[in-house]
C-alpha cells in the first residue's frame, strides 16, 4: 500500500506490470486497484508533480471554501489542496472502493482533517455524497477514461453543482507530447506507439468545447511540462511495463527491450536521462 514517503514495492503488483496501464474504469472488478494506487503514488511523490500543482492548481484556491475532486485515485491532488488551504472543506471521491481505502489511509497519515474521501462514481451522479455548491470542482486525468456521453453528462451535472463564480478545472495530459531521450530512437517509437494512440475529441483541449456549451466562461489555458531527469521507481515502472507490452505485441524483440532498458540505466548514471509530458489546465467559471 502506498505511504506518505512513497509506495512500498509489492511483488504481487510487480508481476502484473506487463499490462500497459491498470483498468481505471473498473478497478475493483479487475483487481487492479492496488497496482493503480501504487503507480499513482509513485508519480505523485515526484518533485515535478508538486511543481505542477503549484503552477496549475494552487492559483485557483484563493477564494475557495468548498472543493470537490472526482476520480481522485489516492487523493494526491486533494491532499495537496487540503494542505495548501486548511480552512477549506475538501471532498475527494473515486468510483473504486479500494482506491478510496488507500486514499483514506494516506490522508490519515498526513493528518488532513479538512479532507473527506468517499466512494462516488461520476458516471452515477445522483448519489454524490455532498450536493454542494462547490467553489472549485477539479479532476486530474479522468475524462480520458469516460466515453463521450459520460463526459458530457458528467460535466453538465458538475456545472450545476458550482457556486456562483465557481470554477470547474481539468488537469489533462497531452499524449502527443511525451518525450523520452534514448539512444534507441526506433525502439522508443515502437514502444510509445503514438500513431495508434486513441485521443478522443472530447478529451484534453476538446473539453473547452463541452465547457462552453454549458454556458460557462472559459479561463485561459495554462500548460506545464512534467519533466524528470531522475530514473526513479516511477520511471522504471513506466518504461519497463511499456517495453514489456511492446514485446508482447511484437513491436520490439526481447533483445531490443533489454538494450533499451540498459541504455536508460546508462543515461541515468551519466545524468543524461530525460522524460517529459505536457499537461494542460482546462477550466471555466460560472457567472
């Protein structure tokens, strides 16, 4: 289970890393919740994640007293909000009961008394534990796991839960921008497999259109490059499981995978390792 200092490696989890990403839509049913929590917490403790919070989200907290996060995972974002705004009431929600359990343990270890974590699936909005209104509703990398009807329905519901002048904000990955430095460019191209990635028009920057259709006032887009030169636990897990998945799909050979991973270790030892991915803040405000 993750902890405040970072996740504890669990062999049973590591054995499943040949799958590219956990099944975030159905974590409890798939049995992927513990692996997903381990993965999320590894990323959240990277320095770039705190820098991204300070750049994209913290400026939204000036006048908020009630905050809702949906699809919170381990509630890393809500925990940061609760710490930065101790006078605010923060409700973090996730569809996965196992994920909520992990988030509650982490919040308890950090004595986040103003943070409440509850099970709630944004795809079933009527059972929201607290109907608001909220000064800020936020999510991070959630909409990409919804289909178009689910996304539009969820945003319409959430827009109705905003207080006057309230903000709804999405922190979303721009999957066209990820960059990994390697001396094996051809292997990287086949491992990342960008030409076959499915980026739906209602995700990412496409959210601006949905928000405007709700009659909300769009806020200027802000972007942040999540970057690391540290080949730590999160990056090792990410690159290895992507490479293993590429081997399973016959995009690279086992020998190419071994050479690729050895190259990353060598780059890290020399201080030349680099990974980057752009995130966008897509937000709008009520009248």
